């Protein structure tokens, strides 16, 4: 079968791999710092997101990237989504200043980036309100309260179920006891940037509290109407019941007003999206000993959006198109991990979820659509021999009206030498089509623009991968490499056809994705950190949809420098290859850079930081353009910020 492909030929991938290996051995030949030297990554971080078990990175059954609090603050990014430009294999697209669309290995469309699970403290924000995507501009969280972001680069349905299709992002906030005192910050810059944030924390015996608030606004890109006004408020309370048990309560909201559409476009005219995202989350933990824990939780998410579009060319009563909608989610879960033998750790649990979405133009003729899902999961970590660790996991889930499915995973981690681990695995994952994909449509006045065929089959992917994670004896560095092959069946696509409606269907031809990605972190001196991420990706399919929906290459290089006397800088250079997203015109490759210079100083009893920064430096470029739309270049944003902690 002939297949048209986006990409990097095999010889180019081989050439890049050879260059990487040769470079590593060449550097080792001239290394001057011994492996025993205290270094940048002396201790691998302990992560939770790969299997729900606490594990060092070297024992996790997945390739993972961890963005910690200090790194996030050093970038100076205002938007959480932009951080993923620095993660290998991820692409971040901005068709508007306030909107980030994230994808891992492509297959991204403007209506939803729906191939990965996104969690905040284990609470899913994968949204049926957004046709199964994530509203990165509407998340009810402030960037200041994030402790770290754990990113599983690979399928993880065996851990989190249907929507952990190609990747998992778990945003973890800090314990409230770590944030005593207060913080104030302000930021101003070009294009109407005006941000402010505040945080206050306190402890009262066994109870600790944190309240955070932030406001962000700007006028967006110059070429389109994409202004935004975002206000976020969150509360976290942690209560210690005993030396072994704790309850955590968190709640928050994001109230946002964002500009959408294009001037003079009858089908996508200018309008505002007025949205409100709210949540409450309660979790109980009990640890009878260091190798055992019970936990249970409940959360409720609500997403509301009011979006009215005036279309004077339509006959009454269709001159106003109402895209307003409301989504609710209730979720309960329980899990237990323990160690029955010194060489074996086990985890099991279950989850029940109920969701409902309503909206006149998305589910016309029905007050709302709902679904429920039940899951049970288990994971075994078995140290078969001292250097060999086996991770065997599986999740069994049943969606309302659908057949039950099993998502298994088998991974082996082999420590070939101290500080050097080879890993390999085989797994299968599913993505259940969203409520809108299964039961919805899009009405535009008297016309149906998009319509579901119903009874869509779930997307499924089989992944094979091998990888390496190791500390290298030069520049106190760590190298993480992932080589993978993914085969996707029953991809849900918007069928290309003349006339209306366009149909949501399962693509008959499979999609094969393969490639290599790596991340190298180094500290050549005590005052310098370097992070280099690179991905080479190839997509093959007999069908035209999806072939070019990821860049054949993407890379970033981040340089962090500490100069003494409180001065520091962070510069990230980002390069992305030619791409044609699922419903975008082909866009040429581009290179951009972000930079920040900061000065930390004390004044009286306060710790302060004054910073200047630039986002989208370098040549202007486009990241998304719908067919027939005018050019939409990403504008540079410069800013000045001041932060004070009491």
C-alpha cells in the first residue's frame, strides 16, 4: 500500500540518533567532573503519575518530564500551556493570544485537543464542555500555587482510563502548610498586559490554609479580536487528623471574558466568550505505615459558557446563534497500595463518574446529554531481581451504553549500572468519544454545520517503546531518551466533504506514528543549567487526514544563568517544523525565543523579585490559520513584573 507521509525519512532519524550517540561518547572522553560530584540531578525526583505509586523516575513505567516550581517561576510564563513548548514531543499552538491548543504527537484540531488526560491534583479537567479538549485559558488554578507538573509522555489508560490516550499531564499544587505569610505581584507590558496576583497562608494547629487570587488581561494579537480578562480564586485547606491521616479540601473558580471570531466572517464572526469554571475537591488519606496508604476522594466540576454570535445575513429568528452551554461532572474514587512482600508493591482502586452537558446549538432538541463510567484498576511493581523491575498494570472500564474494555500495560526497567536504566514496554489504550462526538451537532441558524453519526467506536492505540534514563559523567547531566511506535485505529475525524453537514466518523485507515525524543539536562557550572529537548516524529496513513498533523521535528534549548547578587536569566530557543494541523492550512517552520532577566533582593523584612521579559521574540510567525482566513502572526509580548513576599 502506498502511503503519503509527513516527515523525516528513516536515514534522517538514524543520522540524528548517530549524532546524539557520538556526541555523548565524545563528551565523556573529555569529561572533567566525576560522577560522584554533587550535581544538578543527584537525586531523581519521586513521581506519582505513571502508575499512581510513588516511584523514582528511574523506576517509573513511562518516559516522564517533571517541571518543578523553580523552573516554572524562572520562565516567567503567564500561561501554563506555554510551558509545554519545552517538553519533548509536545506541540503548543496559539491561533489567539489567550488560547493554547496542546498536542502530543499531533492529531490536533481547533475544536478539541483531546488525545491526553489533564489532571489537577488528580482531578480531571478533560472537558466534555469543550468536545473532549481542555480549556487551558479557563483553568481554575493560579500558576503561583503549582508545586510541579508531572508529564507522562506515552499512553496511560492502564492508570487513568479512556482519555489518557497518548499522554497524561498532572498539575500538582503545594501543600498549604508550605505557604505561610503573604505574596503580592504585578505585571505590565505592551498589548494591554496588566496582571496582578496575591496569596496568603496561615496555620492554626493541625489546620493550614492558603487563599490565592490572580487577574490577567491583555489585548491579544494585533491582527484579530482576542482580548481577555481572566480572574481566578482558589482555596486549599489541609487538616491533620492524626499522625497517619489527613483531609485536603480545595475549591476554586475562573471567570473569563475572551474575544473570538474574525471581522466580516459570517460563519465565525466576532463575539465574546463569557465563561465560568468552578470546582470543589475533597480527599482523605490514611497511611498506617510507610509502605501502605488508603485514599478516597470526591470532586465536582462545573463549566459554563455564554457565547452569542450575531449573523445579520440569516433570516429571523436565526440572526443570533447561541453557542452557550453548561457541563457538570461528579466523580468519586478510592485506592489502596501496600507491600505484601519486600519485592512486591500492589495498588488497586476504583472510580465512578457522572457527566452531563447541555447547550441548544450543540445538543438541539434535548435539554442535555449525560453519560456515566465505572473503572477498576490495579498495578503491580515486582522486583524480579535486584537490577530488574517489572510493572504490570491494567484498567477495566465500562461507559454507559458501550461495551466494557480492558487497557493493559507491561513494562520492565533494568538498571544496567548504577544511575543507568533501560526501560521497555507494551501497552494498549482507548479514547472514548466525547458526548458531543457521540450525540451532538453544531447548528448555525437553520443549518446543521457538523453532525455526529452516533455509535462511534472508541479510538484505540497500541504502543511499543524502549527508552534510557541515566546520569552522565560530564557536566552533571541526565539524559532521557524514548523511542516508540504507536498504531491508532478508529480515529474520530471530521469528514471532508462538500456541502453541509460535515460528519464525525471513524477513519477506516489506521495511523502509525513513530519517532524518537530526548531531553538532556546539564549543569556545566554551579551557576548554569541547560535543558535541551528534541523530537523527531513520523506519521503514516493511507488516509489524507492526519499525515502532516505534527511537525517532523521540534526542539527547544533553555539556558538558565545565575550571576550572583540575586541576578539571574532564563532564555529558551524554540524551533518547530512545517505543520498542517487537522483543519489548518500548512504553515512553514519557525524559530522563536522567550527570555527573562530577574533580580531578587531583600528590602526590610520582604523578599522581592523585579523582572523584565519577552515572549515570542525573533521573526514573526504563524502557528494556526484556518482555510480562507487572513494571516494571523503571533505578536511579541514584553513585560515588567514585581513580586513581593512577606
